[in-house]
C-alpha cells in the first residue's frame, strides 16, 4: 500500500500534532487482506465489499515513529452483504456505525516495510 499525503497545517495547529491527508486512495481487497495479515484490523470480510473503495486518508503522527491512519469514504455506505455478516465484519460495522459510512482505522510504525508513506509539505504560506 502506498499513500502520498500532504501536510495539513490548519488541522495540525488545531490538533497540536502533525496531520497529513490524502484526497484519494484506491483501497483494494488485497490491501484489506494485508491489514488483516499484519493484525492491524480484525473482523473485515473483504469479499462483502467492492473490489476498489475510493478513500480519503488522514494520518496523525502520534510520535516520531507511530502513525494513526484513518481510511474513509463519506459517500460509501456499507452494502447489505457486509451487514448480513455482522460477526465477520464486526470491526468494520463498529467503526462505521457512528457515521454510517466506510471507515477503517489502525496504528502502524511510520517506517514499516509493508506500507509506503510519502509525506510532503510546503514551507511558508
């Protein structure tokens, strides 16, 4: 998985931590399977979801080497197939329940070998 994210100076000021965002990421079944394999997410049955979900990404730098990553799509509502498997999609349903849209969240080392995080920022105004 590769995420190209831009520094969000306004959000970073409000949250008092570095925040990066990415407007578009194509999340695939393979990406979800990899997250499960790395035990970053638990109960998500990828075959109840479309092959590709177009997500936005928020990355919160927790400390020098940890990042909390939120993948979400406010336009994508979970399909009935996902809701028909409440135990197998437990984590997905719980994280999406508050807003009723697609959302996956996990924490990973910034320098993990399985994910490529490319950060960019602009100096000055």
